[in-house]
C-alpha cells in the first residue's frame, strides 16, 4: 500500500513539473458592455419661502417666595447632675482561723 502512495506522489510531481501542462494560454477576455450612466439633471433652485413669524419670547413673571422664617430654638432644660449615691465601704471578713482536721474513724459495715 505504501508503494501505491509513493507512485501516486511521483506521478503528481511529474505532472506538475512539466512545462507543457503548466503553461496554458488564457482565453481572451470578453469586453465588458458599457455601463449606462444617466445624464445629470440640475435641480432648479427652490423659490424662496417667506420668513416664518416667530413671536418674541415672553419671560415668566417671578414666582412669589415667602421669606424664610427661622424657627425659635427648642427649649432644652439644663442638665442636672444627680448626686452620687452613697455606697458604704465593704467590710472584709477576716479569714477563719485554721483548725486542724478532726479525726473520723473509718466506717465499718456490720457483719451478718
């Protein structure tokens, strides 16, 4: 199968490299038909139009704005500091004297 591919490749190289097959004459191009261009027609100037009436701009009268009235300040009563609450001093309890441990005899259950 590889031999067949090699032969086809060789045949293609020979065909493309021969000058008789590569140089062929191109057919004579056909002349293109002329394209019709209509003649340019000059447009007549339009008749001048009379000017359009524009009424003068009328400014709007100013809108009445009442003067700003400042509000009176809100009454804030003065801050009264509360008198400090009396707290009696804490009395520290003295530590109890260290007593030696009392002896307890071991518990023995009665024998039945």
